[in-house]
C-alpha cells in the first residue's frame, strides 16, 4: 500500500496499538513450544510402545509340514471326533452362557 506522509504517521501509530503486546506474544509462542514438545513426547511413547506390542510374536514359527505319520494321526482324530471345533463355555446353566451354547449348537460347527 502507498500512503502519504500524513497517513504513514497514523498507520505507524496504529500499527503499534493493533499488534498483541509482547508478553501475550511470548506466552503464545511458549504455549506453542510446549504443545510441540508434548506432541513429540506422545509420538515417541507411541513408537516405543508399538515396538513392544509385537514382541510376543518373536517366537512364532511358520506352520510345519506334516509327516505321513502325523497326517494319519490327524485323519484318525477327525474320523473319531469329526471336524467340529471345541469350545469351553463356563456358566452355561442359565442366562447368557446358556444362550451362547444354544446358538453355537444350532450352527452344527461345534
């Protein structure tokens, strides 16, 4: 913008009064600084926690190829028990447990 000399003085005076006071500006930048620090700490904690979250998987092994003897054993078990899944439900004498048992038995998979 272009101002005349008279307008420049008024604008100059107005500029000082319209900006936030130095103490407010410092408080605001300090707040931003601490917010960034808190977010950085939270991100670091998340990264460290997620590294430990999968530690239990370190001992996992890929499925093994079954030997002929193991295949025969599995076929015998399937013939004896069928291919149904095993579920253990406690508290099935009444309420939610009883309803769960009824619904599972109705699917004929258990």
